[in-house]
């Protein structure tokens, strides 16, 4: 490592002009990077353009030297050159000077002190600095960085920095704002800490920016990060984009981030994050407890094709004395998804799809979540892989959701309300769980190994805990192999819609289970379950009539109820062998007689979780008859 000595007068000026440090990181970074990709590419092709610029200081690098053309030498701009290290000091206050960098330096740098906003034009430059940042702006003013059309630019810092009292924690460091534009490309490697740093904000409007590697964060910002265009690719050990005190907005352009370290998040903001780009966003995190998106407050997704992959496992955080788990999205505030295509795949132990501390609202879009990881255990503590979980209310107003989870599909500590949309939970232990579950419309399909719908306060026991399941509309299809598909530790109220319940393989689990009451006043309910003395139907306080009839039927056998005139009220086939059925609809009338047929065939129409509609039933053998004598008529056939 060589030592760089600056003129004492220049050092004095630097202390005067250095901008105020706002970032939480330390001001003198001399740490050494490890485990990083970067082998500096000294054969990098810059493709420098032969062009001219107004108000420009031209800096051309050539190996270990640099030449400077400075038309402002008598107007407030001084330049000091030591080998290929260039230091510019500008006291100009009324003209935006453009600093044009080109050529290649195997051990060089560019450093700037400026009291006024400036332009930095990268015209095919490759800077590899062995003991500090490649570009170091100590100006607190805005730097407009232009990636000149057709050029390739490269910045690589040193793994170890020469000690300094100045802030210098990235390969491209700036005390002030950085605004990137242009149609060229920039490749940055951060061997010491971060790759690109601003102690203010960063805005990217166009250009191709690749963070080849970073020991810590790919892009590290204090105030905010905004991308409105261009293509940004980041490979980092730490966070992909980390905003220490502000927000992240991606309103346009492509974004591809991969992180490898533990608790290294792709997008991390202290306040909110908004994704509103019509182009692709790909976030991949591999470390323990890493998140694709981690926000200190809210998150909004309103456009785009977003894919998030997490493969790291959970781990026990000894400082927090709790298990820290990976997640596709983790919001400390609220999450709103209004449009776009969102795919989350979480494969590590206890990995979550989406976790929200506040309210989760889905107004539209297509959401696919897979959380397939194993249970993570630490002593008596454990954490499971869940699809979507919110501590506050979970509200689905529209959209399409597909969830496959090793544990819960949809869970809220408060309430789940489905006003519209299509929800398919193809794999789960508990499908949908909350103290208050309300389904007003839409299509809900749940497959689980335990309860499909479970309204519970979480206290357990056989008494009414005050939880409530309300079914007011839509089509709800439930199927459980070893639990109660429809389970409330409190009450159930059904006023409309169609509910189809495929019960478990064997008792003691049943198709419908509640601790309080099940009052039905509208809609169609058909349920089947295994033979059990614990089978429940609807409550005697219901408005609409229902029947619970016991009869043994093998799996896939058609069961049909007809009135005295031979009109079909319902045709249904259980997925598993059944010992009893529960049916309720407005077609059941007090004092009327009905017959039950089994077998036969059904042609045409639709099959919704065993419920046949729109076709023609024929054949079948009469199993028995019943007459409606009370709100719940119970018979054995």
C-alpha cells in the first residue's frame, strides 16, 4: 500500500469545505473487507467518447498518471495531481462546473471539494484505488452524475483505506446528493465497505448501474433513494439498498438485487418503501433472517412484476432474545398492495412470505406466496413458515392470492376480512386464522392438514372465547385431511354465499366445530365428515332450516337431495369417505319431505370442491327420506 500525501494548504481547505456528516456510520472507516468477489478488472474497456463539454474541467487518466485541462484555474478551481490521484477544490459559487473523467488508472482516484453544485461526467473511466474511495466528493452540494451514452465506467476502492478524519465509506462516496442519468454504464465494487454512498439522497433517472460486489451495502443513503428509470443490479454482502433515515421509491426502471449476508435485506428503509415501476424487480436474499423488503414504517406496491426469493433460515438473536426469521416483505407499519404481480418464495427454516406489524390491505394485483421451510427451534422457542401474517387487520378488497405454506396460510392477530377477490390456499396447516374472520364475497379455496377456517382468540379450551366467523357471500371451499375445516372457538354466523366443507379422514375431528353457536339465515351450506358422535350442524336458533343426516358413503360417491317432485336441491361428492352430511339452503321448508340418493352420474356443469351445479343428475339409489321438523333436523339413513 502506498501513502498519499496532500498539500498542507489543501488539507486546511478540505477541513473548511467538508460537508456536515449526517449518516449514522462512523466518520473514519479503515476496516478491511473480506469474502468479496472483486478482482479489479484492469482490462476493463471504457469506450471513451471524443466529445466536448461546456464549463468543463477535463481529467484524463493513463495508468499511474493523470493530465488535467482546467480553464477555471484563475476563477476559483484549483487542481492538485499526485501520480493518478486528482484533488479538485472549487470555490465557484455561480457556475456549475462539469468534471469530465476518462481513461484508466490502475491506482488512482478523484476527490472533490466544492461549495456549489457540480456535474460529474463519466466519459469511459476506470479508477482502481488501492487505499481509498475511487471517487470521493466531500461537497455537501448536489452532484449530477452523467454516464455518457455508450461509455463503460468502473470504480473499485481499496480493501483498506488510509486513515482520515473525513467520512469515506464507499467506492463512490459523496457528502451531498447524487443524481445519476445518461445512457452509459457504471460498474462499482466496494471492497472496503459500501459501493455507492450519499450522506444525503440518491436519485437514478437512467443509465445502467451494476454493483459487482460490496462488503457491506450496495447503495447506502442517508435521506432517501429514488429510482425512476435505468437498470440497477446489486450484489452485496450487506443490504442491497439501505436508507438510514428516510425512504425508498422505485417509480421506474429495472432493479435486481442479491444479498448474501445474515440480516442483509435487499431493500431496507427507516421509513416507507414504495414500488411503482412497470418493469421487473427481482430481490434475492440468502442470509439468515434476511428480508426482501424491510421497512421501518409502511410499504406500498402499486405496479410491476416483483419477485422475491429468500433461502436463509431463521436464527436466535441473543441481543433481542428472540427468533429472527427471514421474510419476503417485513413492514413495521402498514402494507398496501393495489396492483402488480408479486411472487414470493421463501424456502429457509421459519421463512415467511409477508409479515406486517400494522394493517395489511390488498386492493388488487396477483400475489403468489410459497413458504416451504421447516420449523425453527431454539430451546423451548420455535417459529414456523407462514404465508401471510399481520398483527393488525388483514383486508382483501380484490385481487388474486395463491398461497402454499408449511404452517399458516393467512393469519392475523386481529381480523381477516375478504370483501372480494380470489384466494387459493393450496397447502397449509391452518388455512385462515384470526379472532374475527369475515367473508363477504369472492372465491375462497382452502386446503389444510388442520383447520381451514379458524376463528380463535388463541386461548384454547372448549368454552366460547368470543371469536366470530361471519360468512356473508361468495363461494368458500374448504378441505382438511386431519382437522376441522370450519372451526370457531366462538360463534359462526352465515347470512349468504355458498360454503362447501370437505371433512377430515377420521374422528375425533369433524367438518364443523364451534364452541358457541352457528346461526344460519341464508346461503347454501353442504358439509361432509367422518362418522362421529361429536358431529355438529347449525344451531336451533337459526332462521334457515338445515339437516344433518348420518349415512356411510365412500369417497367420490355422489350424494343428492331431492324434493317430493324429484327436483334436485343439491348434488355433492365427498373427497374422503364420509359418515354424515350437513345441508342447509332456503329450499328446505318446514314440514316438507325429501329423499337422499347415492351413486348415479352427473353430466355437464361444474364441480366446485365436490358441489355439482349446472348439469344433469341421473341414476342413483334412494338411501332414505327425511322431513324437516325443526331448525336442525337430525336423522340416520
